[in-house]
């Protein structure tokens, strides 16, 4: 190099020479890395470090690669006067750094070859070195596919477990197999692993591997996966596939038949499901039977197909008995049976007895008894027609019966050990007797010619009829247990004097009551009192008014006689003054009501005409 300047490559070479303890060397030294690794598609940078003694300059630097026939092909010729790039397939992907390092962009798998650097230094001779360019492509995550047809444990041959494929890698990787995390080795424990490597047109590799291994019943829970292994920058790396389960076929060893809900809690009217469970794969063929005497009745047609489920609807005691589930494995034609007892709890024959059973009259007593049959213990409870609890136990004693006594009683039979199991039975207790009038509208205060309603209410069994002693419009209705009759009549003098008679009767007797009508004196007195009060109020008003006029006269506010009279129509009268004329035509005897402060009567003449001057 002109001026004897040390190139950048020479400086690097000097540093390298120091590390190699060759500072005192008297010859040309070149050093290059043995291998450069680069991922496909990336850029590879290959350095050429050299040392020339006495700071001498290089004459030329040439870059080569080795082709498939192991011949050198030059890429660059570098001298002090310039750089010449040869016409090769690399021409568009090559570049040189300031330190004369060779860079190759968009590296492909075909670039995995040897590259050489040759340096000429005149009298110091020629030196060369090489680097192996290693191109890699990280393989894709392997894809695993388990045996889709499933594996039978009775297969005499070693079955195929799964296949594994890893694509687009360089160089070709290898695949390993694992079961529940443990690696499987070829030719161990009857394990066989077959692998194939395919080079694609892109130069990348596809690796496939198939695992053959024995399968047992316990392998139904096993998980398998494969892993692809490759080297990167001197380290071994791997990628794992998903973990998969293999469908293992095995015969049934255990059968379980159960009643849902528990057979001890089943009651009449329930829906019951018998579930048969098998531990085989695939599920066997299920059959259901019920034992009748010494024979088995086939119920398979009532079961849900291929499910091992038999549903019984609205069961009763006829459904009691032993049920059997039978499984048939189509793989080896083996059969297993399992039995279960179904217990349907029930209550039947609920009856209520009444003593005495003859007709009851008011004041009598009766004993009610309740009885029922059930395979479990029973409890009894009594209620009236309104649902009110009357007592517990299978007997209820009722004394001093009346018409008002509830005539419908209910015996509720319950099984405490089976929640919801209960039945009820009602009994009608009829209390008969002659009618009893419980309410009448007497005495009834009325006015002459007024239209009124007469009411009579009674109770009796059998139902009575109601009759009135007078004519009118009658209306009957039931009020709870009572029969009521309303009679609409006009009040006459005869009715006031005689009143009315209500007669209630049935086949057991008659009851009568008299309704008295009374003239409403209070209403008459109140009317007269209103008139008297009105008269008194009028007199008081007149008295107050007279006192006011007398007071004004004494004060001179009201002049008396015609002298004080002014005609408000006179022209000289001021228009803003108001004159009010007050005249009184009352008789002189009425004027005596107006008195002065001393109690004297005013003369009649003074009260004939009054003029009030309101100007002041």
C-alpha cells in the first residue's frame, strides 16, 4: 500500500499474531476462522486476518470458493490500484468491508462450501487460508399424528402408535420419540422407530419418523410426543411436538350398575334411571333384564341405544325387584353381568274411620282414626279444611260439635325416612240439627213510607228454608255456612205496629224471631231543632244590626229627621262624596227591637227614614 501504511487487515493480523506469540516471525501469516455459521437468508461475513513483517504492504488479495468438483473459483482480485470482481454466480450478492472481509448476502443452502483468502506480499511470499461456511435452517415444529384407527391390546403384531414430520430444515435433523416424558429407544422393549429423510427441491430437508410399540390397557392414559433435534452455533437444540393420546381398545373388566337417585330414597311416582358403566373401550353392548319370579324379563328395548341407560317413569311398587345389566365385548365376545335391587317406597290403603258413624247432632263428640300401609315407618297429621294443623297421631277426637265446626278433615300420612313420600285422605263430618237464627236486624229504626231491608241469618243442616210473615221482595244467599235472607218492604203504619216475623225451618225443627220496627224519633227531633236554631240566629242578627245603628247615631254619624237628609242629585253636591239612604218601613212595634245603650225604645217616627252621610 502506498506510503507503507498498514491496512486494516494487517492491523487485525498484528493483533492475532500477538495472540499466537508470533511477533518475532519473519514470514507472512494468515488466519481465518475454521467455520462461520449463518442462517439461511442471512448475511455471512468471512474475515481474512494477515500479518506482514516490517510493516510491509500486501501485493494482492484474492478471494476464492471451492466448487463441487473441488476447483478454485475466484471472486475478487484486490491490489493497491483497485478491486476487480470476477463474473460469478455470487456477483450480485458479494461485498467487501474496509478490512477486506468478504460478505455474502441472502445466503442459501448452496452456499455451504469452502471459501479461501490468498495474500501476496512480494519477497515475503504468498500465504492462504480457508473458512468453511455452514448454512443452517431451523426446522419447523414437528407435527404428530396418532393412529386414527385406534389400537387393540389383543393385536398380535406391534402396532403403529403415531407418525411425526418435521419440514424445512438444513442440515437434516433427527427425530426422537417420548412416552410420558421418557425417551423411547429403537429396538428396546419391542420398540421400532423408522425414519426417512427427504431433500426438497429447495435444498431443505423433510424428516419423517414412525413409532411402533406395544400397547397395553394402562396406555389409555399415556401421552406421546416427538422431538426434532438440530445443531446451532455448536449447541444441540430441539423442538417438541404436541402431546397426544392414542385410542387404545381393551375389553371390559369391571361393570357397575347403579340406581339414580339412590334406591333407598325412591318413592312411588318418581322417575328412576338405571346406569350401567363399563371400563372397556369401546363401550360394550349393554342389555337389561328384570327378575320376575325365576325368569328374567328382557328390558333392553326400553333402554337408550348403546348408552347403558334404562329409564323408568312414574314407578310404583310393581317396579320393585332385581335388575341386571349385561355387557358384551365385540372384540373378544366376553360377557360380564351386574345386578342391583330397586326398592320403591310407597304408601297405600289410606283410610279414615269415624266413630260413631251415625248421624251427629250439635253437642255430640266423634273419634276419627286413620290407617295406612307402607314398608317404611309412617307419621300421621290432622288438618281442617283451612289447612290448620289440629294434631298428630293416627287418631283425632272432636267434642261438642256445632254447625260451625269444620266439616271436612284431612289425614296426612307421611314417611319421614323418604322425603316427599306422603298421601292424604279426607273425611266429611256432618253435624245435623234444627235451624239456629244467628242474626236479625232488630230493632230497626225507620221512618214512615221509607223502603227498608229486613235481614235474617240462620244456620242448620240440612239446609233450611226461610219464610217471612209479611209480603215483600226476598233475596236469599249463602254467607259462609249461613243462609241469609233480605226482605225489601215499604214502612206502613201496620208494619210499625206489628213488626215482622222470620221463620227458619228444616226437617228437624223450626226457629222464629220477631223484628221490631221503631219510628226514628231522633231524626224528627233533629229536623225541628234545625228550624228553631235558624229562627234564633235570625233574631240575633237583627238585634246586632240595631245595636250598631244606635251606636252610630249616638256618635252623630247618622243624623235623624229630614233636616239631615241631602239629595245626592243636587248639582252642588260633590261628586266625590257618596250618600247612602237607609229607609225603614218596619212597623213601630218592630222598631222596639232596636234600643240604645240606655235601653230606651226609639220613637217610631225616628225610624221611618234614615240618612247616613258617608262623606266623613
